C-alpha cells in the first residue's frame, strides 16, 4: 500500500480531514482527483471507481475500503465477476 493511501485511510477511519496530493478525505468520504471513490454510510463503507478503472483508483479503493478490485482483460473485477466502474458497492457493515 502506498504511503499516501495509508495516511488517507488512517484519517478517514479516524473521521478526520486530510489532503495529500490528489487525494482528500473529510473523514466521511474520500476523493481522488475530485471524484468521490469511498464513503461511509450508516450501514457500512461503500466504494466506486467513479468511472475510472485506473491502477491508482483501484489501489486507493483497495487500500482504503478493503476491497479486492483488480483488472483482467481490461475489465475491473471482484472475484470472478466484472463490475461496473460507475456503480457503488457495499464493502462492510
């Protein structure tokens, strides 16, 4: 996990605001390049690739939300399933 991801994750989990480079959290959500990619809701943590199936977006989502998103044949995947990079997914609760 990259240091920026670890630091943003720690701030997000503590409910604190933090900005490092192109990643920001207000303690309730995380943004990458201005796109919300992780958010805390009453029933758990949700994530999206915000339409950007990039290595950095996947790394942030995996490191902060604890997801297991990867790419296979240019498609974003979780397990054996292709996911829609624009949809939100519930990761914990």
